[in-house]
C-alpha cells in the first residue's frame, strides 16, 4: 500500500517533538541536580574591595591563581557565631552632626547603619544618663531621696540622644539597642557626686526601679531595649561620670571595697525587670580593668550567672573572653560576650608626644586634637582582630561621630579621642576617617549569624548564613603585597595595598 505522504510527515514531526521533550527534560534534570559548587558558579569572579593609605574603599580585580597559596581559608573549621558590629550614641556626636545640613546628616547615618552603602551597625549602645561624652553632667533623676522615682524623666535625652537614635532607626530598623550608666544619681553614691565615688547599697531597690523606668520610657519612644549592663567600667573611678562597685583605681591609686555589683544584678536588677514584664535581658558589665576582673566576676554567684544572658568586656579584659563564652547563663545557654568599647587611641599617659596627626600613633600622644589618622586605623585592626580571634560575638565602636577636636569632659586629663566620622565645625563638613573603613571592611559583608572560620595569616574569615565567604586581609608591609588565597580548592589572586586591607567576598 502506498503511504500517505501527509500522515508520514505528521508522524516524523511527532517523533521529533517527542525526542526534543526527552532531551530537554534530561538537561533540566541534570541542571537541578548540579551541586552548589558546580563550575558555572565557581566561575563567578569574587568581589574585592581594598583600602590603602589615603586611598580607601576601592573596587579591585581578582583572578584565578596558579601559584601556591599564601593564605588558606578552611570552611570546615569554625569558631563563634557572629552577632554583629555596634557603635555608641553620645550627646557630643549629635551636637557635631547638628553642624551639618540635614542631607549631610542622612549621609553620615547611612555610612554608619546602612548595610548596602555603609558599615551596617547592628547594635547601638545608649548611655543611661551622662557619659564622658555628654554635654553636661546629669542623671535621669537628680532629685535626692526620690526612691520611688516620681521625678524620673528622660526629657534631657530628647534634645540630643533620642534624635540621634531615631536617625539610626530611620536607616536600619533592625538595630538592637542596649544601655549602661556611667554613674548612678549622685545621691545614691558615697561622695554625692557624678564623678568617682562608690555605689551605696542602701539604694539597691531604688536603683533597680531607675532601670525599669528607663527601659519603659525608651520603649514608649519606640526604642526597644535588648539588654542593660549595670555599670560602665566599675573598676575605674575617673574625673568624669563614673562609679565604683568594688575595688577600683583612681589617679593610679587602688581602693579595695567589697563588690556589690553581683548582689545588685542577682537580687535586684534582674528580678525587677522580670517583675515589670519587660522583655529586656541583663548582662554583666562593662568590665574593663584586668586587675580587678576576677574579683568582680567571682562576686556574681552561680545563681546570679543564671540571670544574665551575656557579659560586656572592654580594654584590658580580652584574655577572659573564651572562659566567659563557655559559661552557662540564663536558660542554660552559653553567655554571649561583647567587646563594648573600642579603644579610642591617642593615650594621654604616653610619655612621647606627637607634633601633628602625621606622627601621632599608639606610642605618641597628640594633645591638641584627635589624630583620626591611618595609624589609628592600623591600631583598630589589631584590636578588632585580637578580640574576634579571642571569640567575642559582638564588637562595639566607641564614638561613631565627634568634632575634629574630640575632647571628652575629663576635668583632670584632657583627652582628644578618635572617631569614625569627624565633623569640622568651622566649615560644616565631615571627614570619613581611616578607622571607619576598617569597620566597614568587616561590617558591610559579614552578616549576623555568620560563623567565624579558620584562615591563615593576618586575616579574619567568615561563612555567612547564605554560605558566601568573607575574608579580610591586612598587609603591614610598606609595599603592595600580592596574595594567593585558597578557598575550597580554588585559588584566587589579588593585591593588598601597603599598610592596607582587602575584603574578598565570594
């Protein structure tokens, strides 16, 4: 029988279409089953940002490497879970920002709190009353004997602190806020003064109410408080708002006292916040005097440690991080450890003096203004790297913004301190300081809940929750350094500027 040409053609078309469907299905299946590190993904060139002296935050090139690795990133070896970077709100910072235009202020807050175009700070420290960078000495209840807190008020904070905080929230609603006082109200202290002195245990109850009032008042302003820490640096008595809660040092002289901080936390502060049904945790801190650390920590009983969720450390206490991070706290969970105050540099007790910002460094003191120079950026890297390697979960900058002078209210020892942003009051402009970029090299790319992972050399490395890798490398040499880095068997080659940094994101 002679075949029908029309039907024969239809059959061929049908068979061809069927074969095409099978082939397409097989291709799609193979693509769905491709492993995460398939070659098409690994061929993507990593992002690289570098900073060197007077040439900060530049996009740079990365290429596949062929030489042996200078640094190896080991994803299989992980350490602490990272909870983010933070900064501190001080009245002096907002006063400086008010010298700028509204658009300039927005730019600065984005540089600090925006994760896409800035550091992306995740934490904010709020002074409860005056810090040493307040514009005047005050607390939130200076009415002597008002144990019921009838006169408690945050009205003073509405002029500088709260607008500063709200400006940060306008950029990043995810910021976690926490508070600590530099001093209790003077009438609760041994010397009835803002500076120095010691807490009077007679006022345990009243002071716990003070904290409850503060948390509640800020909450009414729409500012939720993640946690409080009971005292800034209880082991030091300074010529600015400060208070001892046990042994402390003032003007180089040691005074031994019974520690009362542990009792206050365990029996008054933590129970009062709980009874007020406030979702605010208590941390123990901020402890900064390495010579008195053991005495303060041992004064918090096992039951007291079960009331806290974290510990705040700063300055001379880095050696205690690993022990505290392995200690059980509230609900049987390991304590979080925060480095609560990045060292500000330019130390007035140094015998060597600098003549200008050009020769100011960690060994030379510049008395007339804050240096805000590259040497402080390098010191900042050393500090951050040391604390993160020790195992802290959060790292907090000190002053985010100051004027170019940088002076605090210390009446005995004038101290111009560095900041991340320096405002020139004369020409109403701002400068992004070199130290800012050190924080940004980490903050912009490392996400909360990332895991710090092993890396060789002068570097930090993290694995983000999305499995991307971030590594920050520092080159202390005076010449550009060519680096080859090994990540999961892949070699990547790039250059790190002299005395600078490179962030590799892949």
